[in-house]
């Protein structure tokens, strides 16, 4: 993106600077969106998808549908428009051999490693059928963006989470005990594939500042990515150190801006490792397990967790924060190093909260 004159966002230069300050643990990011009073452009709605294949992989339909939706959103404070080419959590599994099972709400990647002793090494193959579909989607989104919005790459994911898709979660947990050296080799192969996949998409979506957007609504002026290991909810910190830590550190060293997706209370057992043993990791996002039934990221029970992360030298991303929880959260933990995601019922309400939050910058 070299021309931002058509960008569907006000004051992006200042907002972008605030994102950089947040990555450096010095500033505040407020992601707030609302229905826009007047659309950025009068685009036509392509209507519902006629098949699951069209819904997930048709470049023309998806680009038109998401562009239409973006044109009707007000992007306040540090929020920005991005067309996500995300399909499932962990598209890298499909690029490495998993078959894809589609529904109207999500995708699954089915196990494909039935015999670990004979399965060939995992390699990133450019002629993979699913990769070709996703690449076509990214290419069309970039072509249609015309400076109006960013294009975000697929959520490729990494390490044990991808191996769990390729092998099956329960089977992999047994592998970690019965054939740990094999698991370590596969994680190393997945890491190499991750770097190749990231570079492929980064070359297509990189902006004029040398950066990119990614899922969880992050932007950085360099190689920017969310990292994770959701499967770590099922194993100990000792196993995390053996099977995840090395690959995760390698990723965070290779990336310029990395945010760790900490998913649910059962993953909190690994927080000390994230804070103390991965100095290259810049930020941590927290997703509560009960975030959609009243205990989202703005609940007071998480204030101490945010303070702990900030004290540990990482920036924080608090998601699923209710509109009326933003100011109490800032009063409790301050604005320095905080990224707060919320939404407003109207554009006017969003602008009013923006004004109030400015006092915490």
C-alpha cells in the first residue's frame, strides 16, 4: 500500500505512530469500531454465498463481501480497515497435507499423519491445492484494495498446534511421551514451513512502511505476527519448554513484532515462561475462556493479570472489552503498554470514548 489518500481511516499517520509506541511499551492503542453514519463508498452487497466453497475460498465473492462490510464501519482511534483472508485457525496444516472440512461457521483440518515412521518430512510445497486457493484469495484482495484497506494474511499458526492438526490431538499427546524426538523434529520442520509461508504472503501484502497487519488486529512496521500454542493447555510447563519454547523463540527472533495469543485460564501456567524466557516476544494478548458470557477482557478479575504482564516487560492486548469497561480498566492499570479492543453502538459514541481515552495517553 503506497497511496493512503483513499484509506478508509481518519488520521492513520498518528494512529500508526501510536501502534509503534505500544509495541515499544510506551503508548496506548484503542481499537474501537462502530456502524458508520455514512458509508465510505456505496458498494453493492453480493448477497449470501451459494456454497461453502464460495464462502471460504472464492476470491471474487469474499473480496466483494468483506469490502462491502468494511465500507460501513467507522474505524476510530487506532483501529483500521483490513480485509482478512483468514479461513481456519492454522491454515498451515492444510498447506502441509491436512484435508479441509468446511461448515458455515468454521473449518477443520483433518489428521493426515497415520504412521510417523514412514510419513515423509513436512515441507512447504508451493503447488499444494489449498495454498493455491488461499494465494488466489490474497492476490484478489490486494488487487481490489486500491489503497482503501489493508489485506491481512491467513492465520497460518505454528509448532504443536499445527502438529496436533496433522496428527490428531490425543495421538500427539501420546507421541510427546512415546516418541518425543520425533515430535521435536516435526516441530522444527513446521517452523521452517512457517517462515516460508509467512514470506510468501508478506511479499504480497507488505505496506509502504515495510510492515503488515495480522489477525487480532495488529499492525507493525516490519514482519508482524500473532504466535501461539493453544494445545499447551493440555501439557505441563516442562513439556512446553521442551516442545514449544525453542521454536517460539526462533519465531520471535525472526519476526520484528510478535504478539502471543494466551488462550484461556488453562494456559496461564505458561505465563512465567513467556515473561521470563522469551525476551524477543513484545506483547501478550489474553482471551478469557468465559469472555462471551460476562467475563471478557474488561472484567476486573483480569486487572492483576494485566499488571503482571506489564511489570514483566511485555505490552498487553485486552480483547472483548465492553464499551463501558474501557475507562475503569484504564483507571486500574493505566494506559502505558495497553491495547484495548472494544466497539460502540454508534459513531458518535465511539468518538466520545476516543476523547475520554485521550486523557490516558
